[in-house]
């Protein structure tokens, strides 16, 4: 259960080194230190606490935290690893702290962005104004894998498409927050956000109390209200379910967690049956009508009659029931059209188009390799850029230029030339660094932030999110499938 | 409650009961071996295997260490404690949204405990300590369930699983002693070694203390059998289990809208009546082996009925219920549009 990926051996480590003895600043924005050994105001108490606790005490608490996750079964399954391998999501004891002012900026920015993206999805499946006005090129959507022609003209409750969103934010060298990725399909990780907080309060209660941290515990209640808001039947207690691909899915823990926290049933495709365009679940008391499905199954797998016919996870006939308005799906089908990595480049223009406002949270500079000029620049600068396949997520299908070998670059060059529309490139973004407890020492590691946004009757964001950490020294990849971990994230008042 | 969830809870209950029962059987048999002449050990180990319904093949040797390994940490053996706990946990994992967090955590701890356990260490320390912890893990789970879990349908499906498994285990255990039963009315007093065997039988069901309070320290065959089959108050007696099963079926059946729910309650209630009003003299006067095998079949029939009524009922029957339609416009399906869930 070794959490850390460092190569340091005991012999190399100096036991007498002070806790921050290995902490060196570089050009990345440092979350904790303003300058060498001067912590930012919001980190001062944490800094002091680390100096007060002995190394042994920290190690002991880290172990207690790890065991707590293991016993609670807060684990994920690694694809491609030995079948059924459960791992805990590495957890770093040191919280990431965000000030109230920073947070209100993020909150405004995300609210603006989600509102605009929801309008965009509604528009491209209905009136197509933004395409007619030439703000987003029509061929860009036509070539988008996540585009679902079946959604054209389909009415969804309250015109809401993206009920649950997990937007990835990063902090550039100047300390400003920027959006790296919009996750509008089935974003995961919120259970770790909530689990981290629970464990934190048990493991470092004194420290926690010293800060005024804004609570996040009401997330599942808001999630429930968001889902209820889109029920096709106006009932006080509509039947809401969470649809999971099953126990072998890497996020299965999260599905069970959310169902339990909301007090609703967790169903698999085989528990549901569609009859005369209504959805029912198989209960011990017979069939019961289902109103809202929080589905954690991708579009492709949700209904074998309409999408992938080989899907064993879906529910035959579900889409017909959805079309007739007899069941609501969260998120809607086809929302991936707006978090496509190529569409991403247009989001600031999308915000301007629908809301007449400038984006509060900027994008990261992006080259669209389907466009000749951008492609030529990118191919000439592969060693400096991050290249991403637009259809992939989870850190797969990525080239990190400065860390790549010549062979890897040639492989990507060939792939880009074969299918340029499939790629975008971005400058290597220096993610900010936060202190992490690694092998008895505090060391800086790169982090990002994924806040969770709910959009039912209104946009609702619990303060904080999941701070993901690249635990490998120097690594910029924070995904759990690629050796990433996470931290509790504290938003102060 | 979802049918699939009810099914998993039921099996979780069965596997937990199996875990506890196996740990107790093994512990008592290891203790028994300390007292008897080595030559008679194979017969006792055969009986142990038979009480777990695993007596098909005769073995070349019966080594206590090998058998203990086989039934504790052996992953390959589907009847080992490790396999039973893994199966209980796997069922729990499939429905963990339904369970309380503490319940799952307890089961998860037991799973990691046995997964990390080294057999050599268990054997060197004496397996009793290990087996005690296993039994405690199961007891702790039931304790947490009793004090934290709402008495809803899910609770009753867990209990149904436990009691069906327990009834079957008690019947199999009694059956494994078949060579011991006297044919004549007047049994000879048992030899000291036989006496130990009877005590072991009682201890395998945690019945020794309760037996003595009920019948005094005199261990008699008909009293033992009466106690294990017919006692209304002792939690491992077959009657006690069937009483709880009948109650449980009555409760979970309340929601079932269809007529066939009575078929399960009827079987349980008839069995309950036989055990309530039967006498041990009558039972022993008949063919006892047949009696036990009928008991087992009736328990298995209850299991099948539970499955057929609550879990794997035909969708068509359900769709034929008029209440499913929108505002009463529902008509019998013509048969062409029936959509079935994936198998």
C-alpha cells in the first residue's frame, strides 16, 4: 500500500532534515509559499502545524488515513491491471487551501461558463443559431464523435442538459485560474472530495478547527434536488435512480456512495425494463416506474437499440422513453459535443455569443490541429507542446512534449497527419504546486482542481472540489489511472 | 427494493452464516481430535466434511493441518472461510448503497483480515485464536446490523439468507452423525469417546450450554436430537430457524402483489407446523435418514420459492397487471412489444 511514487531510498534521505528542507521553489506558482520559507497568509497555520508535528506522527496519521479508506472500501479499479485490482486513491494529508476571494471568482466564472455551455448544447440540437452566425464552424460539430443526431429537436425538461459537471481548473505561473477541460458527460471524483473531508476531520481535527472551512456535506442533497427538478412527472417524491455499469466499473464505489447518500436505488441496466415507452425497475414488489435516471453509463452504452448494439450495460428502449419525455436522463445524451477538446477552443466565443460577456475564467491557449496554420506551428514545436487526442480522457492518448522521446514525437506526428481533426495542442502548462507529504518529508507536487457544478433550477457549486495531485516528482499528470492522488480542498470564508 | 439487491442481501446472509458455521465446526473438530485415539480421527474428519456436504470423495489421508488450511485460507476451495467471506463481501459490494457504511466496513475488515493472514502463522499460534476472530467478525456484523439497520425488506432478506443457511447446516450436521444413531429404542450408554462426539455435535451449534440448562448434563441421543430439531427457543434449532423464516416471509410478502407469494409462506408454515407439533419419538420411530432428507428438501424448496417470487419472476406476469398503465389505459400486451432486460 505504498502511496508514493518517489524513487528516494532511505539511505538518500536525510533524517535530520527539517520538514521543508527539501522544498525548493521553481517558476511554477506555489500554493503555500510566497517566497522561500515565507508562507502565504492562509497557509501560515498549516505551515506551523507541520513544524510542530513530528515526522513519526505524520507517518502514523498518513497510515491511519490510508487504512480508513481501505476499510471503508473507498477504492477504484485500475483498467488493464490484474482483474479486480482494488486500489485506494492515494490521499495526501496536507490540505489545499483556497481563500474566500479566490473562490468567489471561481464560482462566478464557472456559473457563467456552465450557463453558456448549456445554451450552446440546446442551440446546436435545436435552432443552430451559433452555427448559422458562423461563430462555431458547422464542420467542427459534424466531425465531433460525441455529436448525437438523435438529439436534434428533442425536448429535455427545463432545457437542462448538463446537470452535473466537473470542470478541471489549473493555476498558471501568475497564480490565475484557467479552465483546462470541461467535463460535461459523466464526471467522476465527487465521492473522493466528500470522503477526503470526512477522513481529514478524523485525522487532523486540531488543524481543521483552527481554520474556518466552508462545509461541503450538502452536495448530495443538492444533487438530489437537481435531479428532482428535472422529473417529467411533477411529484414530490419522483423515483430517482443512479444507473451504474456495475461492480467492475472503476468508479463503482462512487455510484454506490451517491445512491446511498441520496437515499435512492442504485440500478444496473438489467434491473430496468422499458414497456410502452415507460421505464420500470424490477423490485421485490413488482415493477415500479422510474422518473429520473442519474446515469453513470456513457451515451454509447445506454441503449443498444439506438447506440452500440453490443452494449450489455444499457437498457433496450430507454431512448424511446426519453424521446417521449417519460423519463429524464442526467446528464442528457449528446452533451459531449460541448466538452470536445476542439470545441473547447471556442468556449470564450460561445460565452460572448450567448451572454454578451467576456469569460471570467480564461481558457488555456489551444491550437486546433484541424486548422492548417495551427497544425504547422504545432508540428514544428512538438517538443514544447502537449498534444491531446480529442476523443480521449483520463490522461490517455497524450503527448507531453518536453518529457517525450523522439520516437514518441514521431508516432504522434504520423497520427496527427493521418487524422488532424482528432488532435489539439496546448503549450506545456505549468500547473501550480502544493506541499505534499512524501516519505516523511514535505515536497512540492503539481495539482489541479476539479469543482463540481450542479445545474437544476439554478447553478449550485459546493465550495471546493477535488484537488488532484501528480504524486510522481515533476509529473504533470494528475489522473488517478496514471499515478495521481488527491487532497482535501478547503475554501475559507 | 430491487430484486437484484434482495438477491445479493440474501446471499450475503447465507455466506456469512456459512462462514461462522464453518469456523465453529472446524474449531470444534480440531479440539475433538486432541482427545480421541488417532486411529479414529479419519472417521471424525469424514463427518466434518459430510456436515459441510462435502463427503463425495474418500481421501487418502486426513491431516489436521491440511484440512485446516483447506478450510481457512485456501483460495481455491470454494468452501473455505476465505472464499465464504469473499463471496459475502462481493455480494455486499454489489449492494453497498443499501447497507449502512458501518456494516460494509465491518465485512470489509474481515475480508482484509483473512486476505492478509498467513496460514503458517495461524497454525503456529494455534488456529483457535484465528477461528475465534472469524466468528467474532460475523457476530460483529450481525450486531451492527441489529443496532443500526432499519427493519426494512433488506433486513429481512439478510435474515432469510442466514436462517435458511443455518437450518440447512444444522440438518446436515445432524445427518453427518447418522452412523451414531442407535436403531433400538433403548440405547446403550455412550462410551467416554462417544460422549465427546455428542458434546462436539452440540458445540458445533453452540448448543452445549443451552442443552444442559434444558436437559441437565446428561447427554442422551433423543434429547440432543429433540433439542437440535424441535426446540422453540434455541437459535440454532431447525424449528427456531423455520419460525424466523416463516415470519420473514410473511413480512417481505406483504409488498408482493401477486398470489404466488402464498406458495412460499404455505411451505414454510406447514414445515413450521410439523416442527411445532411433531415429537422426537415419532420422528425417531420413522426412517430418520428419510426424515432429515425431507427436511432438507423442504428448506431448499423455500429457497427456490423466494427466488421465483421476489427475484426472478417473469416480466410478462408483471406487465399484465393493469395498475402499471398510465391512467388505466393499459391493455394486455399483444406480445410483440415486450422488452426484456438483458440476461
